[in-house]
C-alpha cells in the first residue's frame, strides 16, 4: 500500500490544522485563555477593592481626634482623685451637691440610690456633673493628614476643649450599656443580648436540625410527600428573613405571649418582645439551613461505611449512631457555626418582633427586653452626627470580629475533625 | 428438606450438604429485571466462585444472599433463598439476623475510621457481646489470626485501621467479618483493588478459612477462580440485559470440560 493512498484513506472530512497552522491555532487558543484569566483576576480585584473600601470606611470612622470639653474639671470635684476610685457614697454626695434637688429626687425615683450599682452612679456623675462632652469628632484620615487644620479649628471654635486621639472601640465601649451620649455609649448589653439570643437559637436549632436531617437522609423513603417536605425545606432556607420576623411576631410575641413574656412562670413586668421570642424566631430562621447542612454532612459519609456496618449485622440505628453521625460530625459542626453567625448578623426579623433600640440595662433572664449588636448598629447609623457614625463603626468592628472568630472556629474544627476514609 | 426456623439451628449441629440454596430467583431494580431465574446450591465448607463479564448479575446475586440488596431502594426479589431450610426473604425473617450469620467482604477495603481493635470489636459489640477486657483481647487476637494478619498488626492494635496498606485493610475487613462468627462469608471481588502479592495472601487465607466457613466469591479474575474455588458458576447477560446462570459445576469441570459453548468461549478468552 503506497503512502499516498493511505493518506487519502485516513484523511477525515473537514479541516484539521497542519504544519504552521498548528502553531497559529495554539497561539490563538492561548490568547483566549489569557483573556479569560485576566477577566478572572479583575473580578477578584473588584471584590478585594470592595472589601478594602468597607474596611477603610469602618476603620476611618472608628479612630480619630475628638475635641472634649467638660462643664466642670473633675479634679476640682474630687480634690485630685480620679472619679473611678471614689466610693459609691462619695459619688452620691457629689451628685447631690451638683444637681438640682428635683433632678436628684427623679434619679432616686427611677431607681433608688441604695439599689444602684457604683457604675450606674458614676455614669450619672459623669453625665450630669462633669458633663464630659465631645464637641467635635474627626475621622482617622483627616486626623493623620490634616492635624494642624484640626487644631486650629478646635482652638478657634472651642477654646476650652482639649483635643485627644480617641479609639471609639475600647474596653468601656465593649462593657457599657447603651447611652444617648455617644462617648458614653457601649455595646455591652447588645453583646450580651446577642449571646442570649444565639444560645436559645442554637439550643433549639441544633438538636431539631440534626435529628430532622438524620431522619430525612437515613430513614425517609423516596416518596412524594417526603420530596414535598424536602422542597419546602429548601425553599424555606431562601425565604427573606423579615418573613420569619412577621411569623415570630404573630406566633411568639402575640399568640404565645403568656409563654414568651414569662407570665406563665410568674414574670409580671414584660410583654412578648423578649429574648425568648427572638431566640425562637431565629431558631425557625436557621432551622432549614441546619437541616440542609446536616443532610449534606450525612450524605458525605461514604456508603461503604454503612455497608460495612450493615454487613456485620448492625441495625439501622446502630449504623447511624456508631458510624454515620460520628463521621458527619465535622460537617455538621461547621454548618452549625455558620448558622450561628448567620443568626448573629440577622437584623430584620428582630426589628419586626420588636427589639428595643434603647436598652440601658443588661439582660438577666430570657424574659427581658433585649437589643443585639446589629440592631445597635442600625440604630446608631440612623442617628444624625459624626459621633454616632463612629460608634456604629466601632460596633461593626465588634460584629465583624465576632463573625470572623466564629467562622475561623468552624474552619479549625473542620480541619481538626476531618477523617480519612 | 428441613423446615425449622433457621435461627434455632446451631451451625455445628446442622449437617446438611448445602449452606445456601437459591431457588428460581429473579431480582428487580424497579421495573428492570437484573437477574433472571437463577437456581444453584452452595455447598458447605467449600469455595464457590461466581464468574462472568461485567453486568452479568453475579454481584447482585451475591448480595441477595445476605439481603444487602435491601439497602438499594426499589430492589425486589422473587423466588427463594434457603438458609438452613428457611427462606431468608420470608416476611418473618429479620435481615439483620441474616447479615449477622452471613458475613460480607466488599470490593474496596472499607475499614471503619477507628483503631484496628475497635474495627474488630464493633461487630461483636453491636451484636450483644458481653465479656471481660481479657476476653475481648482474646477475641480480637483470634479474629486477626484467623485472617492471617495478627503478626503484622499485633503491635499497633490501637492505631487506625485506615492507616494499613490496601491488602492489610482487606484482611482486616475479613478479620472483622470473622469476629462475629458467621457461617457463610460472601466476598465481592475482594482482590480487585489489590496488588498480586496481597491477592496471593488473600487466596491462601481463603484456603484456610474453607475449613470452617462456607465461602462465596465473585471474581473477574478467571485464574483466581480456577486456583481457589471448588465450584464455579458462570453468569452471562441475556438479550434483555438480565443476568442468567449459564453453567454451574465443579471448577475443574467448568474450566476443563465446559458443557456450554458460551462458557467455553468465555473461559478461553474469546469474549467478555
């Protein structure tokens, strides 16, 4: 057989590049690849820019110069000692001497001095007597770049004020409750409120979510009603959170008020807008996520492990308990933590069920009024004034760091517990 | 034919010739008939090999013997599989008991992600084993010795079973099956993911196990079937893609003097 005839016989129809065309073709393909790669990189850069802008804005608002001015020099009041070192009685005396008798009686009526903590009296003294007042606040960028201009402006407009560099996020901010004066406000009770709500949410959502997931994945047969349930759960995971708020308002705040307000347990001074209602609502919100996540973790357990277990004469329950659940645990835990951070950042449903935006005391039972960090942020950003913007930014940092810590825990747990099959 | 409930029959007292009898079984996955009318008797304390090309239903038949197919949604069996004279597909038979007494070793070694010790003890524990720590140690050693892996792992009993080599993992899985003292051991291509040396070890092990257990093995490797088995069953897919039993008999006969032309073609490598 000659080479030519073979050539003709093997040649397919159509055109396949040959010779120099091969190189041209490869160059063209490489170019197309490079263009796509550039598009991928630019998408990433756009994302990073957005993130950088967010962080810059927050940090810019959180730190910077403030001009502080007091009505009275605190050292004149105390004879040189710092206010914090004074006893509660001394503080009460200072208060009595420096405010009108009517105002003093009103404070006592609001909460008798004998029952107030030292911190609460100290706060009254600082607010009413010392009157430490921030008259101007500046952003971080201007504080660093235009220091002379700021100093000149402050000297001119507030001759008595002192200029100091202030971090709006600090220990007092983390531990103090809400206040109408930005410099005295803190997220302490909001943090505690968030923790309470998350605790109740997780207490309910974890067991129900895992057990529901186990049932759907291991026990439920493939019938139309289970498929209907599955579809519903998947849809519920995508329902806007405010809908859950409305549900929570109707069911927990209103219909079950005697339970959620604690009236059933002898609590008399609250309505249904309590930590308990918030936790129950949030539990409903994250439950679909928990179930979906638990199912996925369970599905990821290799079928070969189940077969090995069944092959030894294990019952379904023994297989689930000894093999499926332990091996699904890392995945379930990860999803649980991610659900917790979702619940932690959620705002809309809590606004609907009536979270209080101005709570000055710390919650100490599930039947208390509450506020949470995102609600505080929402509240402060809607207030006029640079200082509120600054404490909102500080609260955002608190929230972000908390969420970051939660997610990091999820990743660590997953890596620690991941098993090799 | 004995009609007693098989759970009341002690292995050692039972002296019928056959451990398991398949009578006209048809296996369906939904509407699809995967196995068509298979009947065969599996002799006690012998090695029976199922051979045939891919998709011929040999694994499906094997898994029917300890009701592992039940785990596949939509699977269904017609006909009877007699174990101690009792149909294991009768409604009053618990598949858990069937699997407890008819053990299984899978194609891919699947040790639990636990220690070697825990791998062995899992079966006895879930099946209601009671005993001292010393008795447990003894049970573990006996099972591992039975699977000819004791010497290799005796110093690392508390290390994860998943850290062993593929061949060791497979022998660990055999040891795990032995620990619950089954009467029959089903092996679904136990050597298909192993190297030749590990394969040889498993084959030697099967010879030893044959003294106490009835073994049914599915294999793609005809040499293996010829080497280890006493009886061979040859399966083939029919026109409607259902597996059928073509020929069943002593291994020497199947390999040296097959009665069916299709068997001869397959054995001599002309198709499949």
